[in-house]
C-alpha cells in the first residue's frame, strides 16, 4: 500500500501522496484545500533564487504558508551556485520550511534560457556544484526534482542520481519525460523503477497520474516511496481523498457531488481573499473554473459566465446561486 509514512532524513510525512509544485496553481489557498483532502506533502510554486537574494516582494509572496500546510517544501530554481546557496539560507532562516527542493526539471523557456531548471541536465558539473553549495549551506533537508534528460538522445537519470546522492540530496522526484517532451509522449515509469533500485534515498514518482488508480499502479510497478500528483489535482483536490480510500482497501471511492464542487470553489475564493485583493483573486481563479464545473449540465455556459465576470462579488453570487440550484435538485 502507498498509505504509509515516508521518511526523508529526520522528516516523517504521514502519507506518501504529494501535491506537485505547479507555477500559477499551487498557492497557499489551493495547498490548504489539498491538505484537507489528504495530501501528505505540499510544495510552493517554484521561486527564483535571484529574486530571493534581491529580496523581491513578489518572490517572497510565493513563499508564504500557514501551519496547516506543513509538512511543506519550498522549491527554487537558479543557475549560480553561490546565489542558490544564499537563497537557501534566506529561505531557511525566514520561513523554516520542512524541505528545500531544487528544480532541475522545469522545461519552460524563460527558465531554461537562463540555464536553470531542466537546462542543467545538459551541464552536470554545474548541477553538481549547485547541489553541493545548497546542501552545505543549510540544515534543512534538500531534495531535487528532475526530468529524464534534455531529450531522448540524452537520458541522464542514472548519472544525475549518482551526483545528487553523493552530494547529500535527501530525496529525488523523477518526472520521467525529457525536457524536450514537455508533457507530450508517455511518461516512462520504467525509469522510476530503475532509479529506485540504484539509490538508497527516497524516490518520488511523478507523471501520468490522472486517476486514483494510476497512483496505486505507479507504486506497484516502480516501487517508489511516494507519488506526486500534478495536473490531475487542479480543481480536483478530492483525488487525494480518493487515493486514500483505495489505499485503505475500500471498495472504490467517492467522487464529489456537484454541490461539493461549488462549495470547494467558494472555499478557495474565501482563502484567496485572505492574501489578495478582489481584482487579483477574480483573475487568478479564472483558470480553475473549468475544472470545478466539469460534469455540470451547461458547463460551458457556466464557465463562460464565471470567466467573464466583471467582479469577484458577481462571481461569488453566480456560484452561490449555482450551489442553491444543485442543492434544490438533490432535495
């Protein structure tokens, strides 16, 4: 079963289903919802080490979290070993996360163009230097998230894993696609199984977990210590509860009702309002609506009404009316 404690150095995580760090999605509000639904570990959106050392307010805003989100990892990216180390020290001292995670897997152009993220899979000496600098600079456990390589002609999982483990990394998350793949092609779970056999530190599997059944299948096939859920959790924090139900041997799992979907969306808005003004919340929530209203009659019409809403008050009113309507149909 997946539902067991995962130990990363001295950190004990009470279950082995994690929420992936996703830029633009996994802010504090959404992380809190996922924790309530059963996520064992959550991560911040990734943040630039350069922004941290420059004390950018925008960068620091990404790092805010509440006690209810623990255990939590702060993920950062960069290309300069000293800057990465300095940023890690600032993060440790100011925020005291449970983990610091190094992003060696992001394939977004604005990241790799700075020789950061997955671009470091083409420069293993620099990747090693960054890792050693950060590990030696902090007491907090340091983990890393990687991809299989830059492209199919340069699969470097084994080389990178050896470097990371020797440098003192406490755990590795592998998304077994290449940077060039993006999210195309099938994730090669065999690489996760091979990685698990070659290292003595925890391995977290990531990629192509679309359903609760996929999570259990990944664990069975690869033997990984934990699974990490990314896109399948967007607007669907229930996936953590559902995986837990399967792990406990329950016969199937329960999906959210239409009323639960609307209520969860309203909960996310209430949490977002604690951090940001209404105009900002109205903008950032628009990317979630298509997930929350999926499965509704006239879903496209509802989504368009929410996305085109001129104010957050108007959005909330629309959702509250929708909640009442679906409750009436049940009654």
